[in-house]
């Protein structure tokens, strides 16, 4: 009952916002014919009705796994609502001006200010709101599968000579449950294989919630090739922590099935362990930990002490750790000889500005390291913004990423 009451309050607030924005719609359409106005008004309020019905539907189906249809519907409705909030900014400005006019009219013997709504500000608000609306829709239509290959050259004085020019490739956050078909990942795999990497790393979140999500993509993902090996780790979504399971045993079986899926794809999953990579009599170490988040609400499954054991004498160490908050939380405090940490998790929030010399996303107010390359002393962290998507079925600014690292001896 409490959920229905809270949702009722939400629907009421949405209605009040829609009533407010409707003032701008009326102001802009006042010169149109009665038929055109009526059609626009019907569409406007139909969107509100669909939004309210969707909220009720989501309440009734709470606890069931989300599906792509629900995600797309919820995303479109959220985009429309967010754009309405943009319009309210201009309406509030207009109302402030109107209030000033009313005050001046009341203090003047001869009122001379028209306090009616300013059509220009309403038009400007709707026009400005159309910009993020268009960007978000484009991100759904095109951005979600616009795969980008980013190349990063890193120089290390302690890199063994045999590994000078060594190529490592990182992908992250596939979230296979968000894909409607196998075609997009087939395109991504083809692009990955064209890079001819020595090592391929996957840094967590293979699924959204359940192991079954990856099953139809196993044949595609097992085609990923590397000259030496493909290594992987778990992300926070891989544990099934966001699903109400029938029993703890069912949840444990889900994780077991997911881990087996890594093996079926030919990926060597690193569960708080390491592997030594040898070449021409020299070696480097690859470490992998389970998810370790330094923020409240994220369990610390990872055990870096265990993953590190046996690599003490390795001249170069690369660590796979899904959550970038691990870097400040533990890595660069207690493991300062880990040269390179590769993470994912943030997705760049799948929205932001990403141009040469400047990047911005709301996620930066939550995570200190959230996209791209970071350095502290001799240690590097790279945060891959992910190959898949979650929730909002698109990407704006921070497109799906395949990162290729070339290691050079300084």
C-alpha cells in the first residue's frame, strides 16, 4: 500500500509539472487553428496518461526482471519529463518578470506593463528543451552501437624488454541482457579481433542481473581472439545482488553458471588470483580481483592480497578491478608497485560532453576517476566507459569503447 501512495504522490507532482509546462504549449500554439491546437493538446496529455499508467504498471510488476521493452518505454518517458523540466526554467523566469510587471502596475497610477505570458520565452524554452531531447533520442538510435576504438600508449621504465610494443585490449560492462539481438556484439567482436591484441581483458559486468542473459551471446563472445589469452573479472552486476531470488542457493547457482559461461567462451576468469605472462624468457603479471567498491552499498568481494601473492618479484603488474574507486581505496595506498589498473563500472553515465580537452558527465560528482586515463606517481589507472549499456538504452558523448594499450619501455 505504501508504494501505491508514494506513486500517487509522484503522479500528482508530474501532473502539476505538466499543467505548468502546458502554459508554454498554449502560448506557442495560440496562433494555430482550433483543430491543430486540439490535436497537440491530445498528444500532450496522452503522454502524461501513458507515463502515469507506466508508473502503476512498474509498481504491479516490481520484483520481476526488467525487460528491454520496459527499459525503452521508461527511458523515452524520462527523456520527455527531463525536457519538460528545462521548459519550467524559462516559465519560472517568465513568471518572475510577470510578477515584477504586476507590482509595477499596482504602484503606478497608469498601469503600462502587460503581465500576460511571454510567447518568446515559451518558444525559447521549448526550443532549448528540444536539444537534449534530440541528443537522447539520437543516443538510442545511433550512439548505443557506435563502437569506438581508443588507442593509448603507456611508457614504463620497468617494463621488460621483451614486452616493448606489447598490445593489450580492454573491454568492459557488456551488460548482455540489454541487447535485443546478437548482431551488435558480432560487430564489436569483429572490431576487437582486427586489433590483433596480445592480451584481451574484460573488466566486469557481463550481465545486468542473471546468468541466463549471456547465453545467446556465448557463441559470439567466444570468437574474441588474442595472441596469448583472454582474461576477465566479475563486476557488481554479475553477482545477482539486485534480484530477489527464491533462495540463497538459487543465487549461488546463478553465479556459478555465470562463471562457467566465462570458461565456455574461452575466457580465463581471475577470482582474486594472478597469471604470469612469459615472453622470450621474461614475464609480466596479470592480476584480477572480484568486485571491490569503495563506496557505500557496494560489497568488497575482492581480495587483492590473495591476487597479489606470488607476483612480488614480477617487474611489471597489471590489475583488473571493475570498480575504479578501488584505486584510491586500496591500490595506490598499499600496492604501489601495481603499474596499471584497468577498470570500468561508471559507463561515463552514458551521457555527457566528451571532446578533446574537455570531458564532463554527472557521474564525475560521484566518482573521482570515471573515464579515461589517470596517473598518481608511477601508477596508472584507466577507466573504460563500457561496451554495452544499462537502463537508458543509448549513449550520448561517451560512446561504447574498445581500448587498445601499447606498452612501451621508457
